[in-house]
């Protein structure tokens, strides 16, 4: 039971504030998480980790020299928003580029992915290595579907040591990938954990039973067993992990026994002793093991075993010193305090407000963007219930409310940025959309709106080629982040026909407003046609059969939005804005 709090809604934030207050020599609070409070040598790669709160010392407890440069900290068990990741990464960046690393969960993948696109677009080279160590979460031939659990520590440690050694981003990324490939974990739970303010645990394990492979947020395990003895448990964990070892594993391993919350250290040590004997008996040498709480799940009763299969390069990096609030190894020379943390963050916080000089054309297009966002909000509000009902058929029913939250925030943020360039306005709108909407569609729409804004930039003039480029950037953001293929039954099935029709019409010399109308019509009929498809991505996948005969909610909302924008542009086109700013189109007789 989580008992100590004033307001459960503030739990994650207040716990983080207190953590920083207790560890000022290591970390400083920034908007979205924490960064090192000590100097990071110029040009060093910044390892930025993160995830939901409730897993201490993952993730903020692993920030310090030799390990992470910063951590983005989401709400309890919830991914940080893309904007949080972005702001933490900007504050952590020391000029050597950023490696994002986190456990492989859908929400984290979308939000960190969106942050990565944005950092790269701004010239901060950013890569990603997701941690996929949990062998219970998918078979050995589908490593990309595996979740990240206590193996976060080995991947972060290797990457952090590589960064500390001064290796460049290519090498740090390569080593993190190798560490992840050679890390395997398996967990067991004896009972569930309780979120602050909740009366009941997220899940229960029946009394006297043990669940094998249960995830750190209660994701279903692979089997239930009568409570074993310590020797039986050691045997079970070791045999399962040895059966899943990587090719060219070698004979030297790091072993980590990790407590998930309420298992006592004495119990962990007792188990570790038995595990080490079994590993030795299997012909392995155990190198610099760890036994303690390294990735937890609130008050979950459970533990996990992790093996990192070493090679020479990994062994050196594993043994290298590190100095963080929760993980210390060897000795490191003291670091000077970093003077600029506050300043960096202030700069980041104000990034949206920094004075820019919008060109006349970019400001004009910005005004149009604010008006379009208001239209988008109106059409979503009109269809909110219908979109929710459609999502409830095979999804979780939140597409209406999620889109509503996103567009409300986006329209307000766009309006607040009035007078700026179209780029600034769409960046502000997209960021607000992503932070407020939640859900898959929020991350995708937010990212797409930002990408379109960055594509339109702050130019002296705009022509229809710029509209084509913006549509391409919008679509690319969604396909790169969501990785859905045509036919997966997602918004992509309406998006691609929209893009293709729009580009083909413009290519053929059709004026912008007519091209948009044709594209919107293509999107709407493609959205309707998704009724024939079975969902292969997203939350609706497990209920594929129920979804047959009903169109995909995300495709439908995209079609509705495209149609409304087209109507609006039609009515506006005769008047000043677009005709003046899109000379090519105007010249074509718009
Ligand atoms: P969630 O699925 O997180 O509850 P929403 O209900 O708001 O989010 O959005 C659901 C819609 O998101 C789906 O109807 C689909 O169109 C879209 N979607 C889901 N996954 C993907 C993906 N990987 N790529 C593109 N679109 C996706
Ligand atoms: Mg949904």
C-alpha cells in the first residue's frame, strides 16, 4: 500500500521534488524530469533515460557521472510526454548528441520517438535504443516485442560508461544495442502493487501462488506456480534464462537479483547465493554482480533475475566507475557543480516565446493556421461522441475525448502564439496536443502538426510546393513514429490516400483549394473503406473480429478534419490570406 501523500494526483511530482532535495549534489530538477547537477564535459554524449514514475531507482536515481545525463519522469507508471523528454534532453545535451534509452512500451516509444524527431529537426543528433530484456513478454524470435524490466540497468550502465569514456554517438549507440542484445531477465511476483490513492492493488496473485513473468505494471505472466522454495525458485529462474541465452554468449556473466518492492534484502541475498552456485555449476563465471532494488514497482511483492552476457568490451564498461544517487561503483573524481542548469532550462522553457521575426508571409500563414485549428477543434467537438463510440467497439473508447483534449489544447496554444510565424504556431499547437491528449493518436497528431510547422518554417514567400512539402512532413511523422503499414486499419489508411491525391492534383496543376478538396474526399472514402479491414496495430488488435464492419476511429477523425479544413479553405480562399501568400496557386486561377 502506498500511504504517504497529500494529494495522490501530485504524488509523482512531489516525490521527485523531494528526491532532488535529498540529492542536490547529483541532480537538478528541470521541467519534465531531472538532469545532472554536475558538469558534463563538452562534447560528451548525453544518455537520457526515462519512463513512468514508481520504479525508483529507475529512472531518476540513475543520473550521475558514468551513467545517465538526465531522466524524463512521467506520472505513476505512465510514459513522460514528448515535450518532457524533449526538454530534459535539451537541458542534458552537452554538444555530443543524445542517446534516448527506455523500456520498450508503446506509450514510451511514441513519446520518446516524437521527442527524437524534434531534437533531430533542431540539429541535436539523437538516437534511440529501447530495452527489451524481459524474456516472458515475447518469444526469442520476436525480440522487438519484448518489454524492458531490470535490464534497463545494464543497458544504461554500458551506454553511460561509453559516453563517460568519450566515445562518440555511433559507438555509444552500438554498445547500448549490444548490451541490450546480451541482456535477459525474468521476473516473478507474489502479489500486486497499489497506486497512490487507490484502495486496491492493480492486480492480485492468488495466495500461496507465484506468477512467472508477470510484468512490472501487472501485464499478464506466462504461468502460475505454487509458491516454491528458494532453491526451486533459483533453479527455475536460472534454467529459463540459460535456455534463452544469446548466440555467442561466452562464459562470463553479470548477474543481477532485483527486488521489485517489498521483498527484503535478506531474502534477495539468500536467493542470490543459490543463483550464483547454479551459474557456477553451469560453467559460468559471475562478474561484479548486483543484488538489491534497481528497478522496482511501488510495493510489488516480487523479484527478477537479469543476466548480462559479457564480452571484453562490455566487461570493461560494466566495471567502469559510476556515481549516482542509487548506483555507485568504483571511485570517481569529484565533479564541479554545473552552473548553467537553471539557465539552460529557462532557455528551454522560453523556447516557444523567444522573440522571432516572422516574415510577413509566415505571419499571414500563421493567422490562417490559428483559424484552421479553431475549425479542427469545432469539427472534433461536433463528432466527439461518435468517435468515442466507434473506438469503444474494439478499442478503449477514448478516441473522442482524447482528440477533444488534444485539439482544445492545440487551438488554445496556437491562438496564444498569434502573431508568430506559422512554424511557431504549429509547433506550439502540436506540443500542446501531444501533452494534453494522451493515447496513441495524441502522440501521432502532435508530432505531425509540429513536423508540418517545421516544414513551413519562416519563409519570405510560400508557394504550393510548400503545401506539398508540409503534407509530406505531416504524413512522414505519423508513419515514422507509428510504423503502421497500409492495411493495418489505422489513420494511415486515410492519410496515404489523402497525401497521394493531394500531390497528384498539385502535380497536374490543380489549384490548391481544389487539390485539397479532392484529397479530403479521398481521405473520407478511404476512412469508410477501413470497415472492411481487421486492425493489425494499436489497441484494437486483440479484438480484431469485433472491429470488422466498422471503420477505424482514427481514420474517420482524420477524414472529418480533412473535409472541414477543405471547406474552410474554400470559403477563405476568395478573401485575402491564401491568395496573397500562395502566388503560384493564385496564378493558377484560384
Ligand atoms: P489509443 O489507441 O491509445 O486509445 P486513440 O483511441 O485516441 O488512442 O486513437 C486510436 C487510433 O489511433 C486508431 O483508431 C488508429 O487510427 C490510430 N493508431 C493506433 N496505432 C497507430 C499506429 N501505430 N499508427 C498510426 N495510427 C495508429
Ligand atoms: Mg482509444
